[in-house]
C-alpha cells in the first residue's frame, strides 16, 4: 500500500489533517481478507447484518460485515459483502460535507451495498 497518498494525523480520526480515500480502505480490507491468519479475527470485530450492533436497524441483505462511522456532516460505511456462493467483495463509502441528518445518506449507502450484493 502506498502510504504517501494518505495521512493519519491522530488515532481518533477526528483531526482535519487526516485524509484517505475509499480506495485506500478497500485496499486495506482486501489485504486483511486475503491474510488468512487475521481475517477471522478481524471479521469478529465488525457488525454483522441482523445481529446486535450498528447494522441491526439498517436495510441490508444478509452477509454484510461492516463498520460505520459518523461525525457532524460525515457518514462512512466500509466492510465486506460475503455470500457463500460468490466471491467476497470489499466496499467503502465515504460521504462528507453535508448539512443536517445523516439518515438519508445512510439509506443511500444501504441501497448501494444492497445493489452490489445482488450481482
């Protein structure tokens, strides 16, 4: 992973000097999934559709393992679509700069991930 194209200024992710892209997160998620000795440990740290956690009340199909993130004007959603008969898909959706509630943005994220999962 090319570490010159992103910046981690603080561990919390709150600093305005942090920057990355969805493609960086997908690259990292893909590496984790393809590294067998850490994949299962990492998957257990993520919320899973239909279980307690941040994905419980979201409109998503089964097989989504993901992490959500939010700040004022920011909503992120990154993880995996894992289906028993298909190859796993890493995804990352980063939305920022909006005003007001994140509800409609989370709904868009859910529709995007659901659409990808349907292929």
